[in-house]
């Protein structure tokens, strides 16, 4: 789960945030003002400052908020001037919007506020509906308004072109003032309360929010027009009220409650997608008629309230049909305010100690939770002079590990050179203050000689404390007062220890002391007075960090916690399963350090573990290696596992029959384990069996559906026939046991164990199951490659929609919910438990997808549209095809692994558009639908969506926060050592992104670099020599120029015309080959690519029925093909391999068919194993792993003995 | 980087090369050749010495044969200790193969238990597993298992079937993640020079304040003598499966990975070699 923030304000008005992955309150240093209240959502935080104005803090993202302004330049032809801006009087403006109705001169475009900036100047858009135009970008037509074309014809009388310019929201991670402007001038009175929410009401426009505010006079204002592209919103609208409101709360959905001055509550009704501000209020009585309510907080389907006596109340019976609920339940605890966050999680500030509490155990079934638990983490402002040693080294440790590099401040240098006697005293004082009990202000008169203790632990911290005091040395004088009276006149600046001296003026309150890093400390130490001891620094640095962290324990007693005034969890994504490190600071710190690096976890590299591995190795050398000729005490025997299953029988009529199933395992020659699976069945009263050798099984595929626990066993022969052995186990558990056992057995027989190699070929089925195959060199051999139906695939835990890899072992995957995942180097997970799974590197993975059903209606003259269709019509509730009935009640999640997480809701995001109720109209079923009703439309349909969620485990870790729709990694050549591995991606909004900091050790990288485009993109691929190709959503292709190691993002896009009348869908770039797939399933090869002209010249058609293509680092071509004929059946989604691809013949000759159907994705971009050039039989045999079958003749009819299958 | 799973394999497939010789006073018809065998470290002597018995019986008269027992340098070897433990305890730091003397007479009733058949070993093995699970999970896991699962554990050990054994045993090694480990660690500490057979106490993998207990913590608590203080030379070796894990090794990890099939962590504390 991505890291998100909990926001809070303390009683001095200082703003803090606490990260779900963090262990301390971070002071929001930018808040130069004190704040009264905050309301946070995931992308931003709104607040009311002490000046009663509203401020907005939009969290910075790697993808900036940018808005495209456009204007059209219109021209008409006349015989004198040719095309000129002299238009007819009846014509449109010379500069207009797209409709031509509005005058839009370029200089008339103004930035909406000072929070925006222009990205560049106006330029001409030369892309017209996916096709490049001539220079100048003109499109021609006979007259305005008409259809425009690229070609200038004899009758083209008018032309126009599109100018575009981007503006960018710049006020991210800072508090930007929102003007208190209503529709008719400034608002009459200042604000008193604020609440933000409503993002679940509608997904369009994206990032839409509702902001409700209460003024001092008790009026309620609604701010409209807030969405992704206008984060500040448009203007305030007053909402009429039955009384005076003191406080308001808005949930993520359509729930809005407010508290009246008199203590009753009011509930907003009529909030819908079209009317987010609702229509009317309903009054609800206070829980206790004697004691009025003072505070209310709402979530998706919960309402919490606090009465004047600080009692907490939970509202019963809230749901989308009944926003008022049915009754109050008193809860334990006395609170001053409550905040409801995502997933209806609850935070509160207690009356007694003013600490922030988290409600534990809130689940969707138990919304009221179980108990309050205090959030006990230190605040980064808690630093006192006497404890600066330990604390600062803690911070430095944090910075050191997180790899955050910040420039050393010049200001500290200034204060360093300052000759300040006070400072000297302070410095000395601090240097002897290693035991925290020595209080600086208590013994300033003891200028002891600077003899640091040289025990290794204290050494680094000692040096750090030295630095510390130099840094904030000048501030030393003010510290004692600050400590005594925090929050008085001086409290405007950040917390006590942060106070900057006048000499450091101009600094934006940046806490320099928190960015001390150890490396710097060490260099400092080497040149400093203590240079003689520099050698010991390396060895002691780590231990000192650890010591300091543990030493922190005592520093934050509960009494030290300042008082909190307000908390907002609206942006804090936790649920009852989230492991929060907020409740015990010590363990939290250690765990956080373990979690910091993905690939090198300290547990893995711990000395004790290494020692055990080494000693076990030595032991086997000592005790076994020299005595291998000794007899074994226990003779190996056969081990049989038996069970009963159902089998989808091979002959017609196909049906499930009961069979006995057995796996016999034995040690084969060369010590490899091997086995045979037997399937005993009855045919015509006769006992028969069917068997398959474990070493001939190529893949085991779980085929979960909602009725049976099915899996399929393929051999090369069965793959050819497109007819696997299909078996169903009685329970899911049994199926998983068998799958895990058979899988281990298959891997053993082929001598495969541990994680997949870097060259592995990854593929994904349409169920999201992940498979991986170890490529043989002979796979790409020419002219006699190993048939790809002999490839052995094993499953890897997790659930993905897409996976991409490269030959150095960086693997990324994308889920159905567009979450990005990086491969951790483990294996197993999912149903592979125990031995078949690695211990480390397995994490929980979730995925969410939508299930769609259609509501169909037919028009009749009497009643209009009704759910009564013609007898010949489709089901009134159906799937997309209309052939299957799918009602809301009967539709189940795709498999038992999925559980519903939302209710059915109308889906407005259907291609073709919908009306306000989500309907699409058509003349009859089944035709093309449009989003508006015409006279000729007799039927209509609308799509309902319901989200379901799957939770599994696998060797994957999330790469937050940007959801992606495509990703590509440079397929590094065989020997090339690339420091930074180029990785490009497309966000699910279509932004092109370039990942920085991807290396072997940090496969997840560090941050995204946004690469500007004029339109959303959908597919991207980077190939040899850093050629980047991409496909835009309108189906056009683009080549990115000048991408190199020095310039990882390149400089500009070159528009490449698509094949005639085709919209491209996907691209893959190998060493030199560029292949694309279009929306009609055609595979295209780019002709004429040369180093000097990498864009190439034309597209050549290679094949049809192609769904996806993956071109490898050796230009090998693999696809997912549809409509592949097998001897038993036709399959869709089959892995295919292009044969005959050679340097001089990159297009290859024919297809070889591999595993399928039901496959959705393949990537061969890790496989850089060169095939043997000259095929000497002896050579290739030697190259194969001894256990593979490739060298043996193809087993004929291995699955068809027992003579029954012929029938 | 090797995976933790490899440790399980290494532990399971640990072998000790052994040379069996017949006791000189045994009456034989002709001279008895020594018998060489690779003994599984995790198994039991009487379970894996059928071949040895057969070999020596060939040269003996039936009437001279009583119950077989084994002895190393004068010490009768307890069959109910795992072989690896016997070796570590009595014969580590000696040259290989391990030389064991075979007796068919004068069964040392005071030192050894009788082992008339394999079902005695099975009973002993299963009772160890049950005891270990009582410590780890209040017996909940073992009691939830079916009879055939118990059998599979035993058959796995008897037939040296790693997968068969671990398919079941992994359930015994699970614990609730929020607790961070077993309730108590099933361990036994053996001392060569003590009259006590072994030390066994209740010891948790996690301290009350949430710290992970290490092997060092255990020894400090249970047998502090084993840990050399900084200034003195190492007097004892702490050996598990023929290796000396570092004292900072987490105990929970050891219990999961270096336990014997009987689910106990058998720790030998032996005098450090003087050289």
C-alpha cells in the first residue's frame, strides 16, 4: 500500500504530518502561518490558517498538474491573398475555440492564479487525429464548420490549425492561499470550519472533490469545480440552511453532516453525480437531548459525533439509501474531535491528554471498531539541546539510509565562521553531553577540555553533536527561553530547536539539523581536529546509529507530547490489516530500516546467516564430499501420493468423470527425481488408465472458475492438440496441495529450483496468473530451434495483467488496478507454500478489477423504455454479448479468490458516451451504441460495474504512487553493464514517464521524470541503442529523439504515420527491430530503420490475429496470437514464436505455436542467450541442461496409452 | 544468495561417514570386516543400521547374538538421540570417518534404552514432536493433524523423504505473524561433562519488550558458562548440526531451520579443542 499521510495541528497551530510508513510526526515547515483546522484527502490538504483564509497544499507528484490550453487559427482562401486571415463577415473569429463560436486570441489566455505558470510558448499542433499534418499543421475544409482533412483539395476554401500551450500548477507542497471570492465579490465573513470529500461521487472529471466550508456567522459555502486540472476550484456558492452551522463533515461519498449552533445535526440529502452540493437538509437530534453535539465526522457509511460533554457517539444504520441512519450508540472514550478517513478508519483527539488516538479494529463488517489506541511517535520538533546528540544522529541515520541527498547549507558555514563566545560554550557543552542527563543550560560554566570519549559507540554521535552545535550554534542563546515557553511570541517559527538565528535569516525554515548525513560526518571527522581517529569511523558508524536509535526510547515520555488540536485522516490510506509503526517507536525504527532497501535486506546479509550458510557448506565438504563412495544408510524408494479427482474426459460426449489420481515419485538416473502421474478410470466397465511422465509435463495451469477447482496439465503433445488433461479437485485446498506437489515434482525432475534466471521468459494468463520459463540456447537456434511447445513453464505467485523484464534481472509488473509492482527476486508465494516458496521476498499483493453487466431496455409506445423486451430480445440483464443472463444478484466474482468490495453502480465511462443516467442508445440490439437518444433508437442499455478484490502473495513489492498502464525496460545486451537501467512507463492517465535510479540493487528506482506529450499515450517500448517508441491513445506512433545515457528522457517526439487506416495499439522494440500491433490484430514491422534515420520509412504487414508482440534483445519475435488451430480445438491467446529470424532476415518466416490458449501477455526481453550459430548435434546436446527433454525424440502419444482415448 | 530453504535441505541431507567395527571380544566364526556407511545426521542409530546388523550377523552364530548396541570410545551411544547430536557431542573435532564399535552382548542396561523394533523409535520420535508442539503451539497444530499426517512425518524420516516430511512439518513451523514466533522454543542443551542428560527450560523467542531473543540470550539464561567473556579464551563450542552459529543468531530462526525432525533444537556444548 502506498505511503499516505495523517495530518494534525497542535495547539500552537503548527502543522504536522505522519506517514503511514513513518515513525515520527514531520513538521510541515512550509506552514509559515499557524493553522486552525485541516482537511486532507490523498492528493492534497486544505486548511484554515489563523488569518481565517483557506489554504491549499497540493502534494507534489512526479507527474505535474498541467493543463492544455488550445486555440484555433482560422483562414479563408481568396484569389488575391491566397489563404489569409481575412475572413468573411459571416465567418468565425480569426482566433477561436474549436467550435468557432468564441473569440480566443492567444494573448487573451491568462493564468488562473499566481499558483500557475506557463510551461512554454504557444506552438502549432501538427498531429491531426493520429496522423501527422504538413508543416504548419493546417487542416482544410470547404467551409466552416465542416469536416477537416489533412489534404488540400481544389475546393478547400478554408483552413485552420490548432495552437496549444501548457500551463502548470506550481504551488505544490506549499500552502497556497485560496481567494475568498464568491460569485459576486468577496465573501462577507471569514471561515471557521472546512471539510473536503466527495471524490467517490463521480470519477469524471478526474480528481473531483467537494469542499464544504463554514463561516464565522454559521453560513455554509460549497466550493465547486475542484478537480485534477483545477485543484483550487472555481468559486464559492452559498448553501441555504435551516440554522447556524458550527461545524461540517463531508465523507468520500455522498454523506455530508453538519452541526448546528443549538446542538442538533443536519444531514444533506440529494447529493448525486449531477448535483454534488445536494438539495436539502434533514435535521437529526443530538444523541443526548440535554447535551448538544459539538462535532461530527462522516465516512462512506459511518457517522461519528461528539457531544459537549466529550462523549463519543456512533450512528447506527447509515447506508447509501439512508444517510440519516437510525440511532445513536454511545462509545467508550472522551474525545474533543474525531476524523474519519479512508476505509472508514477513525482518528480522534482525546479530551484527557490531547493525544491522537486511532480506532483499532474498524472493518467493513465492524465499522465501530474495537478500541482506541494512542498514536505514540516522536515529533521531529521534539529536539532539545540536551538530547540533540542522540536525536540528531537518529535523523542522520534516517537520511543516510534513505539515500536522500541534500546540499549542505551555506548558512551553517556562516554560523560556523562566526566567532561567538556563547557558541563556543554551547559547543563544548554539547560535546560533553553524550549522557543526555547533562543539561546544557545547567552547566554552562564548565568549559571542559574537548576530549571526546573514544569508545566506538559514542564516537560518531560525538562528532555529530559537534556538527549540530555548529549548525545551530548561533541559535544557542535563544534556546533556553524557547524551551521554557514554547508557543509564545516566538512560536510562530517552527519548533524550539529549529529557531534560526538572525544571521541565518532568509532561510525558509528548513531544518538543516535533520539532514545531517553520516557520510558527511565522516569526512568532516577526517579533516577535523579528530583526524587521527578517522580510521575507526567506518567501523563504528553503524553501531552508533543503532545505539542512538535504541537510546531514543527514553526520550519521549508521554508527558513530552505536545497537545494536539485537530487531526485529519481523510488522506490516510490504512485499513485494519495495515501494519502501522505508530504505536511503539522502538520496534518501528528497526523495522523501518529493514524495509528501506528492496533487494538487500539486512536480514539477508546478516553476519549470522552468512556464517550458517558458510559453515553448512564447509560441513558438507568435510563430512560428505570425501565419502561419497560410502553406501547410503537408507535406500531410496518410490513414494506414491494418491487421491480422487474428476477428469474432463477426452472423448465425446465430454463430461466430468470420477477418476483416481496418483503421483509416483522415484529417483531417476543422475540423482534427479522423477515421477509419473496416473489417472485411473473406467471405460465400458473396463479399468483403464492414462499416464504422463512428470518430466514431460510442460505446465500446470490453475483454471479456477466459480463451480469447480480445476487445473490443466499440458505436455508438448497436449499443447499441440490444444487439449490438456483437465482435472478438478474436490476442494480448493486439495487442488492447491496437488498443484504445489506436482509443480515441485516437475521442477525437481528438470533440476530447476530457486528463483527464475535473469534470462527467463515471463508470461501471464487471462486470469492474471504468472508463469516463467527458463530459455534454452536452442530456443532461438537456426534453422532447427527447439519447438516452443516443449518449453517448461512454472508458476510464480502473484496476480498481474502485464509483466516486463530485461536481461539483467529487473522485472516489473502491472496489476489489473494499474498498480506497479517490482519483482523482489523471490519465488513461490500464492498457493506455493513451504518448500516451494522462498522465505524472504514474498509479500502480500492485492488486485482490484471491475465486473460488468448490462441492463438492456426496449422502447414501446405506451410506457416508453421498459425492461420488457421482445421475445427475441436478449436478457434484460446480460453480459456484454447479451447471450448470457447476468443479474445483479446472480453475478459472482470471477473466482473464489475474488471478493466484492463495492456495490453495483452505473458505469458512465463507457466508450461512445452515455446520457446522464448512463444509458447508451441504439436502433436495435446488437449494434453500435451512442450516448444520446435519437428518434430512431428503440433500445438502450447501460453498464453496471462492481469492483472485486483479490489478495494473494508473491515475490512482488508495490511501486507507489502512480498507477501505470504500460512499462518497458531496456533489454541490456549480454555484457553491457548499465549503471542506471532505462525504464519507461505510461501512467494510467496516459502520461509518459521515465524512471530514475533503477539499478540492479534498486530495481524499483527512485522517482519518475515526466516526459511531456501533447496527448495521452498507451504503449511504450525501449530497445537497443535507447530507441524509444510509443503509441498514443489515438493510435499514432511516436519516436523519441536523442535518448541516451546522458539524456535519459530524450528531447522531442517524432510523429510516425500509422499504417493506412489502422490505429496502432502496442509497440515493442528489440535490438533493431520495431514491431507494432494495431487494433484489428495486425502485426507490423518497421522497414528502413538505419542508425542515421531511426524512424524508418514504412510499415510492412507480417501477420494477422495478433494480440500482443514482444521483441527480445536479439530481435527475437514472440506474440500472443488468436485463433490458433489445434487438433482438438481452436484456441485464443496462444504464445507463438517467430521462426527464422536472423540478422539479415529480421522478419522471420513462420510461426511456431507454444502454450495457450488463455494467454494474455509474454515478454522475452530478458532472453539474451545467443543461439549456437553452427549446429553440430554434439554441441547442442551438450548445451542443453541434462534433464531437458529436448534431446530425446518426441514421445509419441505419451498421454494416449491405455487405448481408451482413441474412441 | 542462498535461500533459507536451502538450510532445511542441508540439515536434512547432512551425513556422517561412519566406520562400524565389531567389538573385539565378540565371538565370530571368521574375521569381521569393518562396515562403512553414510549415516543421516537427523535419523536414529537403530533406525538406519539394518545393513550393519546384517553385515556382522553373517560372521556370527545366532546363539551369540543379543540386542545390538553401539559404543564410541567407551561411551555407549544412546539410540534415542539423533545421530548428528551423538556425533557432535562425543566425536566432533575428531578425524573422519567416525569409528563406532558394534556390540551384540552385555547390553548396558544402565546407560541405554532397549530398542526391540522400529515402532519404539516411532513412538519416541512422535512423542518428541508432540512435546515440541506443546511448547510451540499448545499442541494445537499437532492435534489438528490427522493420523495419516503423523504417519507421513514418521515415514518421511524413516525413508529419508525430505519433501514428504516437510509437506507436513511446515505446518508445525508456522506461527501467527503478529506474535513473531513460537510460544516457547523447544530446545535441549547437552553437556558432555555433566551428569544431567540435558537442560530444557521454557524460553520465549521474543522478550517481553519485543526484542528478538538470540542464541546468546538463551545460553546466558540457561547455561552462561558456555559463553566466553571477552577477556578469556573460548572454552566451549556451541554446536548445532556440526556447525557453530553466531551467538546473535535469532533463536526463532534457529528453531525453524536447524531443529531436528523431532522439532527440537539439539544444542551441544562441548569443550573447545585446546589447540
